[in-house]
């Protein structure tokens, strides 16, 4: 079988795992850089490989609009199109229809929405979401789900959960590629009863992997934290668990502690483009004049290509004069930072000291309390 | 001596040479990518090294404004600041004062101008231009010159030539760094008498290299071609000759035939950022819908990182959705194209077949006559 998942070690609820895909092995817990439009913004595939990235995210919604999944299939699939020979996960577009499309109508049949690019009308059904992702040829495809924003009334949430289950059944029935794993998405917001109902139904369908959707949609970190552990516990022990779109290093730590294996988030690249660097002792805003003469690398003990060769003063200069190389270098550093965090997490689990690692890093990150160092 | 130049082979007036600098050997004729603000736009030093770039250009005017030459000196010089260990040539700022500064007053003492960034008042004297470049620590510095636009009346041209000579004397007197070569710049526009007068005076001062300035300032390619060969012939045989800011591949070919050794131009990177690819059979505009489904690389027999891994369709997509990777990849390809042209030129000179090479390529480029293939 082209696809397999194994839990290699456990430490509390945290899991050290290994995902085998047709495009290589993925060590979990893993962070997946976001390559929305068939490119991780500003970085070449060579640079991603050199950083040690094992899997990136692609986006059904964006790629279906431009350049179109049929075209990508005609050109040999998404891996070949974007020059990336390692693993790819594509999301289903459910989240983007809610967050980007200017108008949308959701029925049991599917979602009808207008493109945020040109207002053109599109319809995305569960079958079409599967067809698109089969055309893209990602290693992991996601079921189409309904992902309502935080604060949606319980009646509507229940409706969304019912529809998400119904759509997952249809996705499962429509899915045929043997070299692609189809994951289901559990919705239910912060309502544990709805989460349990959704998870039970989806687990009954026996998907090869499960995601927790509907987080990072407007709730506070505390609201997420309160339901994350019981939500993760609803998922099968022997399948990979993916927390979609989350998040900050501290959120990832908490989610790993709750038993989550996979993560994606735009923060390292988006913040990198905006001159914000992640470091172990907090974040740095490199546009700050304090860095104008600072000869140190972004992070002293970081071995990423940006820290090996350039000073904070140089990065400050690049951002100050609007040079592309600033976003490029800082995206590299931030991805390297996330990958190192995941590496350290995996090692701590393997060595049975994740609880301590979690507590230490949590204290350190809480101390800088999400605030900038400068 | 840290600096040396040797002509290894001649073929007609064309020269195959070797320039030794404190930061490595430069094979001539050479093309120098432009790194105006201490970065070749969009590319890392690693990528430039991998492309085979031996020398890049930095800019006195821009770097003096931001971040300031004193700051760069404090941080270990321009090489260290920008993470580039190969050779750097810095121009003197004379051209930028004319082309960028919104107001300027030139006297024999120097140029007083307002910054194009914030309108702040600056003064650049010959001594200050040298001091800045010594602070930057480039391998080759340029004398401050007066570079009037095309169409300047002869009286003013004569004045600019007189001043350029006077300033070159002062630059020479002010220059002290033994690990930096100071080149003089011959002005005179398309007036051969003025060129001869300027060259004779500067050659009398025995600089280690000479540039032809005042081209690519508004004259037609034909007007430049008409005076290029006699202008180059005014310069010493045993010193490197640098044609500033030129240009298109066809211009470079003509200038090599006239005996020029060094070139710089923003075309490969600027056009790359604007989706225009240079190929041996003309240029491609990759935003053109014709490339939407084109599975071929930008250029079939090109071994650059962009052509090895990506299709025209992918590049079209990247430009279409405004992804940074489009400008990055096409800047790489275009620099690779220029470097390959220079490699082929050097080989043709070594093998005594440059006249034929020149004629063939000229015919081919004239056939596509500067026009786009698409």
C-alpha cells in the first residue's frame, strides 16, 4: 500500500509517528508549510528541500480557480507542475469558501459561490472536490466540509455537522485514486457534543486519517484549548490526526500534547513577509530601528540559510528598502524555526520527556506572552 | 598585487581576458548582475554563486542614502553585509544623480542633490565618492563623473568632460585602499573629439581600468554603435574596459567586437520581474495566454534552475497570480542567459571564431529584431 501510518512512540497523549506516502516519508508531529497557489510564497522547491520540508499544503479552492485542476492534470499533476517531488496535502476548499468567497449558498447538494478574483460563479460539491483533488494528484486529499465561523448558533452548527458527515460519505464514495489518502474533517466548533457526534459518524466510515476543522475561525486560544484534548481523543489511535490551520508555536505544542500529529499555518511565511521573525525567545520585528546596526543573525544558534549568512542589520535594510530578499530570507528562517520546533517535539516524545519540554517551552513562550521582544 | 588584468587571447578587436581581484578571478568579457541596494533583486547569494556569477554591481548613490556607507563599513563592508564573498564593483553615483535625484546642482566642487527617497539634501564630491566606496570596500570603485543626458549641447558636454577629468584627478588623489582598484570614466557622449580629449587626459593619469560612460542615456542603439569602436580604441590595450549600463545582448555583442571587456545592465532582472524571458531565439512574454498550457521549459537547452524544473505554464501561472516565485525564477533564467552568452563569447574569442559567432548571433537577434517571439 502506498499509504501507511504508524505510531512509533507515545508520551502521555503525545505521539511520535511516521506517515508513508507515495512521495516519501513524513515524520510526525509535522508542520506543513502552506503553498496555496502551487508555491510556498517566495521559496523555491530546492530551498524547501534544503530546509527539510517533507510535505507542503496545496489549496483546492485557489488552484481550481487559477490555473484550474484540469490544466494541472494535463501537465502531469500538482507535484510536477510545482516542481515538488515530496508529499502534498490538498485541502478541500470548504474553509476558503467561508473565508474568501464574497457570496456563497450552501445546500445539501454543495456550495455555490462567487470567486474572490473575478466574481465568477462556481459550484463545489463533495464529488467535485474529490475530482479536483484527484486531478491535482496530492498524496492526501480532504473531504469537503462545511466550516461555519465562530459564534454560529447551535442550530446552524448542528446543520453544518450533519452536512459535513453527509458530504464525507459522498466524498468517500466518489474517491478512487489508490495513490491518494482521503481524510475526513470533524466539525462542531467548540461544542463537544457536536464534535463527538461528528467524529463517531466519520470514524464509522473508516477513513485513513482525520482532521479537526473549525478551529482558528475566530474563537480565542483558550476556547480552542478547552476542547482540543477531548476532541482529539475522539479520533482513532492508529490514524493520523491533523489540526487544520493552527497555528502559533504555543498552539502547536498544546495540540501535540493533546495527541495531534499534523499542522499547517500561514504564520511563518506571512509573518516573514511582514518582517516578523520567530525565535525561541519570542518574535522580532525587523523593521524596528533597534536592528539597524545589529550585527547578530536573527537567532544565534539557528543554522538556517538566513542566519548562517546575514545580520539583523542586513534584513532590516532589505525590509526598509522594500527588497524581495527580505521576505524570502525571513520566510526561510521562520519555516526553519517551525521545523526545528517539530524536530525538538519529536525528540522529546521519543525520549519520554515531552511533558517537561512542553512545560518549559510553554513557560518561555508565555513569558514573552506572544509579545514582541522588540 | 591584489588586482591584475591580463588579455589571454585576441580575435579582431575582441579580447578574452582575466581580471584578478581580492575576491576572486573574473573571466572577461563578463556580465555583472546589478545589485543596486546590496542585493540582486530576488536572488540569494547562494543562487548567484550557483549560476556562476563572479562579480556583481553595487551602487554608491543608493547605498549612501540607505543604509549609509558608514554603517556598512561598521558591519564589515559590503561583501560581508550582503553575504557575497566574490567580487563587487561599485559605481560612483554620477549616473544616478542625473537619472534619479529630483533636483541637482553641479559645480566644480561636486554635486548637490536631493534624495529621491525623502528629498533630503546630499552633497557628493569626488573625495566623498571615493570615501564612500572605500567604506563599502568594493573590489573596483569608480571615479565620480558628470554624465549629462543625450542631446546636451556641445558647450555643456565639453564642460562635463572637463569636470569629469578634473574630478578623476581628485578621486585618484583621494584614493588610498590598496585592495581596491579605482577605474576612471570617459565621457563625451557621441562626440568623438570630446571622447578622445577625455580619454587622453584620463589615460595620462594611469588608472588600472577605464569605463565608457554616457552611453544608454537616451541615444539610439545606432548612435551608440557608430562611436563605440573608436571610443573603445582610445583606451589602453592592457587595461580592462567597461561599458557602463549596456545592455541588450545585441549591444553587448557589438561592444565585445569593439574591444569592451565588462558589462552591467538591469535588463535580465528587471525584465525577469516583468515576465519577460530572454532566449537565444528572442524574448518570451510569459504573461501571454499562449503559454497557459505550454509544458516546455522557458528554453529547451537551458540548464538553469528554472528551466530544469519548471514549465512555461507554471511560470505563466505564477505571474498570473502574482506570486513572488515568478520574478525569482525568471530573474535566475535571464541571468543564466546572459552568463551563457558571455561564456559563448569567451569561447568564440579563444577559438578565433568570434567574427562568425558575432555575425551569426547578430543575424539571429536582428531577425527577431528585438521583438518578442510571442
